[in-house]
């Protein structure tokens, strides 16, 4: 059996929240896996996930974000014989933009409003259900989605709509710790799946539509202590006054008007957006984190945000251990079309 699941299906109701298809050829993802009957995911397992046909440990398959899965049971010759093995109905009927993970026979899948379900991957039977106790929320963009959890050393890590990072016991679903990442009253929220590597939980933020200042933060996986904080909007966000995008297309910016606005308004970096809400890629060989920063704020009106609006609409790399910036590539400067950054980087 192989899980067939469509990622990022907008507005799919949870009448059939999770569906598994089978060929009737036995059951993969059983409790006894390549690593034995284990409830914990080690760093070695995460590093070698691309070659693990018994688990699916990353929401995008591996640290490179390739979404590759090495199993061969389902192929072009038998795919037309797939039949439903089981289905699971989720509690929340709302948008569903998530990717389940499989850990030693258990499927962990999230739904809107920060529900987490642990299911037997072979039968669909629920093992536990965690429902986050939401705090007051005034602003979050584009639906109450949650894009998944990340497993590490017996824990699961979850970002929440009220801008918290939560650590759960993977066996019981009980909360171990939580920490406030940012202020949801200012437009910050979390829909992305965190990434954990070498004991660090990496997470960005939503809110680019609401005048936030985007970031990536690293937390201690055991304690929730903040380790480093990188702003995706630097204090000098003006840049080089680029007239063309990365493809050479002229953007028809009124540079003179923007420079006049800069003298009058100053650098708008504190409210410029640049949310980081897609999964991050990890370069293990060089100790780098790669992520994309999204649209500037306000997204369609550039007159009050002069300059290139660094590092919005950019691919950014930072040091895994320190959060220090290594490089960036801005593919659209001064975006006034809300083109955003909607796909994770792939290494």
C-alpha cells in the first residue's frame, strides 16, 4: 500500500479528510519498519529519508524538498488497480492544505484550526487527536490552514494560527511545551510545517498582507528556547533600484517618485511584510537553510514602500547554526502584483 495524497488542495472539505488507496498487495507503513518498532525519529533517519521506503518523515519528502518517495510497489502497470483501503473523517469542515507524514506505521495529519490526528496507517483507526486551544486572533490570511507537523526524537512540532510553536509527545499527543513566536494581534500567524534539524526547530511566519516584518526563528527542540532570529526584511530594504525582474522584463517603475517618497517617508522595513510560510530546504553539507520570503505589504500599492523592498519575493540562505545571512536572490523587486513566493526551494 502507498499513500496517495494531493497536497495543497484548496477548499477541500473534510468529509473525506484523509484517503488511502491500496492494490491489495499487503500493507506498507507497518509498525515493524526498516528501523524496527520505534516511536522516535532520529536525526539519522531524517538525513536519510530520501532512501526510506517504509516512512515518509518530511512533508516534502526530505531536507532537499524533492518530494521523492523511493517505493516501487505502485507503478504504471498497476496504478489503474488502486482501490480505497480506508478513509477518515476530520472534525473540522474547512480548507485542507496539508501533507501527512508516516512514522513507523503511524500517520500524522493536520487540519485547519490546528488539529493533529495520529492514525494507524494500515487501517485508518485513530490513535489520538490533539486540538489546539486557540488564543484571541484578529488577523490571519487566506484560510485557517495548517500544512503539517515535523517529527523529531519522540516529539511532533506544530505551528498555530495564534502564532505559537507547540511540541507534542508523538506517542500520546500530549503537549510538552509551547512558546509564543510573535503577536497574532499584529497579523502574525503560523500555517507552515516547522523543520527540525540538529536539535533546532525552524519556523517562519505568515502575515505579509498585514504589515508584519517577516522572519525565520530557530528554537531548541527540547526546551522551546529561542536560539536565533533572522529578519527577512533588513533595516535597509531599499536595494539597488532594480528596473527589471530576474527574467529581464522591464517593470516600469517610477524610480524618481520612489526616491522622493523615501526622503519623505523613510525606509518602511518595520511593516514591509516578507512572510516566510513555505517549507525550508536544508543544505546538510554546507550548514545552510534556504527559504523564500513572500510579498511586500501593502501588496498591490507600492507608493508608500519605495525601493526594492528587500528581501521580499526572494530566495534567501542563512547559516543553520547562527541565522546569519549568506546570500539572497530577489526575483521581483518592488512587487506590485502580489506574485509572492508560493513554492518551497528544492535543492
